[in-house]
């Protein structure tokens, strides 16, 4: 509690005020006429509340020579709070000040509610705990911004060329790839392939070169094959005879054998040509053996082998192999641009030469077999060597074909890739790999490590920010509805015809703000948002009068005190609380200040209104009180005790006291007593009969109305009282300018005056 205002100098009207003898109480009332320094005192309290010297510096005494100094003694402080050398010795956070600055900061400015007021109200609603939560949250928000600045600085050190279209985060988080160069080469080929999609799609696969299809073992078996049921002597005779027949002889004899066989039932053993019996002919018997099915099948097999050998290793086939080898080489060269193609090499001429030698050796032996089918032959040494050489060469062809298959598999993958993957995707993949290589360049790696470290620190800060944001949100969910209810409670107590609704927190770029709507009692379904600034539409400035706006401001202030957990220790300073308030709200305001004084440690009310100070002075209860006046002292102002009782006596009280004094004692100026008779009667009648004697009514008019009601149900005065009032009025009119032009010189008889004063006092005592 503020106990003493010890010193105020060099500020506003106060050149030098030492008021150590004035001890303040829980309810301290300060009265001041205009321009005496009341607002200066309020500025001192506001400066002390925050420790900000600006409110005091702004009120430096004009032309003054003294430095601004203030000394205030509080009951909970060992030493006085001192403002000296432009600063306070300490701030006093448990002071709450209601003044124009409070209204401008938290409720409205001019005729509108703007962003600064909504932000100020938000801070007021959340209270000390909420402000602490907000500050802790803002600390993390500021730290995040510092992280962002550092991240931008670190990012700027990494060359844009190295990013290759990636964001700085994507670039620094690329993984290390051990085979990065091989991957880049492969991706480059994929891009090249996509650029030549049409050629790749049309390019046919490589073809494998043919291998030996007739194994040497099968040929050697054929050479060794014999027919046990065919006599060698018979075969010799037939062969010799057929040679004598010459070209076509064998076919002619074979046809005869077929005819004789088909018509055996008719011909018997006769020759189909000469009809002679063939039984005695040894040659005819040999014909049967020679032209048997097994014999013919052996000869056919030999011929098929010769033909097959010629088909595989003939000149045409070998030329085709040579051409295919050349074509494969061209295709391999084409694909090597897009894949990691194996070397497609083989000594095809050596293979072909071995094939020709093996072919010729086998053909020579097969022809020998064909000439003597029943004779068994073996592969000659030369043939075996030729076949072995061919086998060796075939192994190289097998290896060649294996590489052909590998190339075809990779080519098929490329062909499929270019059909399903866009060129841009492949380019992006290549760029990402190239960026990955640059990422781990030693000079860039160090910069990325610093960036990632800062990013991790930011993430940690963001985690703390989220936790504090959740704590703040939980606090706001509880405090905002309670504050709205408190404001509306005080609006009802202050006889306001409106309430507020929809009070809630709102996050903006400037910071947390508060929004709400005004609901007029006679239009509850049409709330007016204080955010609305639409031209031509109802708004804060149009739905609330000046008195309404000030009532809202006072309700907000009182609600903030009621929601303060440290309310019992609060020192509340209120500056002109009924300024611009309607009369029907002034008494309610006095009641709320009295209620507040019982709930806080101290209330200091400063006002230009004597009636307000007098009403507050009359407050019931056991609260200690003191009244102080900011009085003129030379060219400045000073503080002194103010006797409220001398200013609480009305003019009627003074006039009536003057009449009573005259009855008891002789007075020096009886004319003043005579002049007091008529206004004393008028004041009495206005209180006793307010419905018949409203302000502005004359005594003569009232006498006429009273005489008209005598004896009736609505009688005001009895006839005797009407007559008495007429007599008293007639006497009193002698001493007033509007009823007697010579009122200032009218003769006064002391005995007569004494009698009439006695009658007036008696008349004004009636019930």
C-alpha cells in the first residue's frame, strides 16, 4: 500500500512538493480542479507500474529548473521508490491504473477498436500467468527466427550450381553412395536412351550364333552301323550289276522290285518284264536284300546326315553366320551408348574355318559310307582332330552367345524404361546423383554439416515452442470465457444496456489479439463485431455512445482486477471514473469503487468531481479513508488534506442553518436572512411535494394548484397551510428582484423578521 507521497518536483504543476505528513489509507481520494496536476500524478503511477520513465519525461515542468524527482513510500518496501536521474529505483508491478491511457491501450482509441487495442486487451485478459506463457512462447518464436536467419546464412554459402534444382534441405540430406560415379554413368546412359526412344524401340535384339547340332558321337555311330540280314556278297553282285546298267539303272531295277512285290499274287516268282521265273536267279535274290526297308532306311539316314551337315555348315549357312556376327557388332556398338555392354568379341573366321574343315572331313567319310552302306567305318584321325578343333571354337561361340544374351537383357530393360519413364524423370534422377556427388565434396560437406546441425537445433526449439503453445492454449481456453463473464457482470452492475459476446483469442502476424462483439440488449440477435469497419454498417462507434464506451472501458478494468490472482495485494489507481458517464451510471460506479476497495489493498481515486469524492467519502464500512486536495501553491500545485465535510453541505443546508442561527442570535446582516426565506420554502416544497413542485415551479403557481385540491381526494395542503404559505410567500417576495424592484432597499423590522423566520422554520418541519 502507498503510505506517503514524500516528494514530487520538476514534473507538471509540481515544482516542489514535500508531503511526508500525509499518510494515505486503503481508500485515498484525491480532488483537484482542472490544470492543477491530477493527470501528472496519474502519469507518475503509470510510470512506476512499468518502470518506463517516458510518462514522467513527457510531463517535465515547462521552464522549470529542478530535475524530475519522485519519492513514494510503500508499506511493503524497506526503502522508498525513487525516480531520479531519469529512472526508477525499481518498478511496482502490483499497481493497476485506470485512465485514458488504459482505455486507449486496451479498449478503444477515438471511436474505433483497432489492432493495438485488441492486442492490449488480449494481454489484459491472459493475466500475469498468461503473459509469462506468452513471453516464454515468444522467446522460442524469436529463437526460431534466429535459427532461420542462421539457416539462410549457412544456405547461402552452398553454391546454387551444386544443388541442381534441389532445395537446400533435400541437398544436405542426400545419402552418401559409395558407387556414385557408376550410378551417374548409368543414369546418364538412361537419359541418353530416353532422348533416342524411337531408335531404341525399333532396334531389334542381337541373335545368337548357331552351335553344332550333330554331335561327333552320333556321326561315328552312323558310320559304324551295319545290316546283319543283308549279305555282303549279294550286295557286291547288285552293285556290280547296277554299275553296268549305268545312270538310272538302280531306279529302274527298284521299280521292278516294287511291281513284282505288289503283284506277287498274280505274278508269283515271275519277272514282271519277261514273265520268266526268277527263282533260279541268284541276282534276283540279291535284289530283294538290296532293296529291303532297313537297307533303304540306312542309306536314307546317311543322305539326311550329309544334307543336314551341308545345311548347317554349308557355304550359305556360314555366310549367314558371318553376316550375323557383323550385324551383332553394329547392334552392340549402338547399345553400348545406353548400357554397360560386355565386349562382344569372337574369332568368327577361326570358328568358320574349323567348321569348314570338320564339315569336309565328315562329308568325305559319310560319302564313303554312302557308297558302302553295309561297311563299318570309324572316324579318321584327321576327322577327330577337325571335330575337336571345332568343339574348341564352339566354346568361344558359347561365351559369345552368353554376352549376346546379357546385352539383350540390358537392352530390354532400357527399352522398357524409356517406354514407362519420362525423360524429365530420368534427368531429375541424374541431377540428384550428380548433386549427391557434390554434396560430399569436402568443402561442401562441412557447410552441409553446419546447416544440418543448425536445423536440428531449430527442430528442438520448435518442439519447446509447441509445448509452450499447448500450455498457453490450455490457459486461454479457461481464462477467456471467465473474463467475458466478468466484463458482463460489471456491465450489468454499471447499468449498461449492452453486453459483449464471442471474446476469443486470435493469432495475427503482429501477435496474439482479441476479438469480440457488442450485443445491444434490445437487439440481441444482431451482434456487432468490433473488427468490423464496413462503411455504412453498424459498428463500435455507432452502436455505443461516449458514455457506453467509457462504461465498457471501466468494466474491462474492473474485470481485469477481479481475475487477478494477486488482487488482495493490488494498489488500484482510478482517474476520473465517471468522466462522460450518464447520471444513472454515476451512482453505480461509486458502488463498484466501494466494493473494489474492500477487495484490494488500496484504491486511489483522483477526480475533478467534488460530488464523486463526497459520495465516495460517505462509503459505509470500516475501510480507512483520506481525502487529499491538489491545491494551488503560487504558480504551481501542492498536496494537502481536504475537509470533505465543508464541501458536502448544500446551499439549502446553509440557508436553513442561517435561519436557525437568526432565531438564536442577533445577526449583523438581517437582509441575507430575509433573502433566504423564499429559496428555503422552495427547496422544502421540492423535496416534500416533488410531483407538484418540479424544478422551475414558482411558489405562486404551487399555491394555486394546492388551493384547487383543498378538501378533495388529491388534497396537497389543507386550507390553513395554503393560507400560511401565501402569507409567508408574500412576505418573502418583498426581498427578491423578480417580485419587488426595490428589494434591495425594502425596510426590515427585526421583530417582524424574527416572527416570520419562526413561522418559516415551523412550516418546513411538517411531515
